[in-house]
C-alpha cells in the first residue's frame, strides 16, 4: 500500500534539467513554521499525550492540494530592520541557535509568531515578559475554534476574565489588525507596539531546518519550531488556504500517513515522527534545545537508468524513478507556489518544507 508522501510528477524533469544546466538553482528565501502542541488527556484505555495542530490545504489549491501541514510562512524583511518588543532569550542567543546573524534571527522568530497568529489565531505574546494574552481567536471569530479547543480555553478563562472582556469589546479591532498583518499593511513590530505587547521568544523551541530542493522554481530555507498552546487561547482556521484544521496525536497522524490516508510533504511527516517519543507538550519544548538544526536538503543522482532522489538522514523518503524525458523549457510549467509554507508571504503559496503557505 502506498503511503501519503507528496511527490510532484514534474520533479524528475526538473532534476534532469538542473543537471544539464537548462535551469539554475534559485537562492532560497527564509521561512518559519510552528508545530503547535497541547496536552491531550486521553480517555478509557488511551493514555494522554501531546497533540499537534495541523491544517489541510484546500483541494482547489494548485500546489500540494489536500496535504496536511503546520501554520507557517515567509519572513517579512521589515523584521530585520527594526527592533521588535522582545522577551525571552536574546537575539544573539537565537542567532547562535539558528545559525544566522541577530537581525535574521529576529526576523525568523517574528515569522514563526506572526504566522501562527495569522493562520491559527494563536498569539505568542503578552503585555509583560511573564504573561501571555488570552483567547485572541475567540475575540476574532466570536468564539469558534478548532474542534476540541473548548476545554483548553475554559481552563484559562478564570485567569483571563478581565482581559477577555476588553478583547471582546475590541473584537473588530483585533481582527482588523490580523488582516492587516496578512496583507502586509502592518509590520509585526508595529502590531506589537499598537497592542502594547512583547514577543515571547521563550515560548518557542527551534526543532529542525529544511531547505527546498535545488530543482524547485521557488525555494525556501525553513526553520521548524515547537510551541505549547498558551492557557486560555484556542486555535481556529484563520487561513484562506485551508479547508480543515485538526488536533491530532503525532502517532495517529503518522499511522494515517503510512496507510495512505493523509497526504504530507517529507518535512511534515519527519517532524511528526520526531515528536512521538514525548509524553507532554512541555517535554517536547524542553527537548527542542538538543535538536540538531543541520539543514536537510534533498539530493538527486543517477543509478543505471534510474533517478534516485533522497533526503540525507531520512531514508524513508527515497524515490527511484525511470530516467526523465528531456525537459522542455518552453512547455507550460506547473503552478508550484512557495511559502507564505507553504516570494515569502505571497498569499496563496506553500513551500515544499511542509509548513508555510
């Protein structure tokens, strides 16, 4: 039985064309995606454990239609240039962790937090360095959320009652700000200033780094993060590119992928498998500190009459296909968008790293 690995049929042609010089590799753009976790209490005969928030790309999407992914998207260059209201590990600490300069580190972390808010309605920010906002998602859509979120929101309701009332009174304002972020009319730094908030970088853990293969027309250098759903907040489907959002155990998602029931890109299923050993969301967040962030980049080679496509360290994704026909550079190409995903932040796009649009 085939699994749910996403594999575009045009890849063999593009690989051959890259090898012969008919096309050239483009420089990858920076992106970030977030595996948002919450603790699932389990049930009779079912142990508790973390569940991850995932979205399914609409069937009408030209790229990776029906694939499951995480919230995420491209870096806004404005976040390189202006100091953002910040709490948690400093930019220099994040720079060493992510393998970039401090300005880039700020921009990448901003992308992770901003895109989680844009696509899931969850905001990893607070009025102070040790607080976090309450249920922004409910403020925006009147209370609707991803199925199963109500219990999580209720647990934080008492702690956030006063601020929740204020947010409810400003429901339209929050949603207008989120829409302005989506449309890039408002930078994330401006949003934080307007709302009097600080970005809580301590609520994120860097997990992995995947780079779109060199033969793709749009490429992204994507950092994967892990975060726990803040008390009192709930998720919602705020993305125009998704027709469904779910909370699902990593073990259940990987089992469905193995059966061919869920379609996913290699980085998505790889990170889900890596989450399986953790018994709590907090445990996964703590485990992020020891994760290897060496970039994963697919390689292609010819063996006999076969093209072999592989991802170093991830043998399960190796593909062997017959030698591709000649690449026709004048033929209409597939519509292969990039991150927001899945140039960055161009909405309607998704990158092959399995997260940002």
